[in-house]
C-alpha cells in the first residue's frame, strides 16, 4: 500500500516530537518571512536577518525531509 507524503507528515506530526518542533518552527519562519516580504523596503539589518532566516528555514526543511525519507525506508522494510 502506497502512502502519500502528506499522510506521512500527518503521522510524524502525531508521533514524533522533534518533527512537531521542526514543523512549528518552519511555520513561524514562514510568517516572519511574509512580514519581510510585505515591506516595501528592507534595511541592511533586515536583509541580513531575512537571509539568515531563509537559511534556518531551509536547514529545518532538510531535517524534516530526512525524517520523511527515514519513515519511508522503515515502511519499505516493514514490521
């Protein structure tokens, strides 16, 4: 039985505290980036903060994908 990535994300959100934290942080960073995007002009400090935030968000996303892929591998092996 093939499980969609969204179903895997839901399962990880239910059972993996680290994944929950990564997901929550990712959403928070999305909101912060949206605030930057809403400004007509960014100061130098804001530009630096935005770049740092994008890097942190990408690192978190990479960690979430690693957990998703680990879940898929474990499913392929089976119980």
